[in-house]
């Protein structure tokens, strides 16, 4: 497995641990629909949180959150439509981004709630 894939998997593990510590219930990981993948589907209170995780070994080329572009948002919203409809859910949906990057000998985790909106 390529180093960037291993880093991505490590980032998702750290994100899951972070979310559980904050009281989120993890419902799905790496849920796929057509060309889309939702990294983490979780629930906090009455809100379904769709979490995109971006991990970088450094911020030399920019913050990890900068990689969440219009195309990625479009793919995620289509996947969430399918996820919610297939399960006949009547919940508020929120999109979050967890940005993880290495700084010195540790990782920085930033959680942006309501990073973009679902229409």
C-alpha cells in the first residue's frame, strides 16, 4: 500500500477515535455510492453528521481542508441523498470536515462542523 494511503487510513482511525471521544455514534465507515465515498457517517444527538477526513504529512502545500473542493462536495451530496433515501431517514444532515496534519512529532486534528450545506 502506498504511503499516502496508509496515512489516510491512519487519519481516518484518528478521526473515528476523536469523534467517539466527543460523543458521536459511528454508523458507517467508507460507505460507497457510485463514484463517491463517505469517510464517516455518524450521529450526534438528532443530527446525522457526514464527515470527510483529510490527512496530510505536512501543510507545505496547504491545509488538508483545502482539498475539499466543489467536485468533492457534489459527489458527497449525491451519496448522502442515496444514504438518507435508502434508509428512509428523517434527520437533519450536517457536513463536517476533519483536517489532520503532522506538526513536529505529533498530529493536529481540527474539526470543522457545518463545513458546507446540504440543499
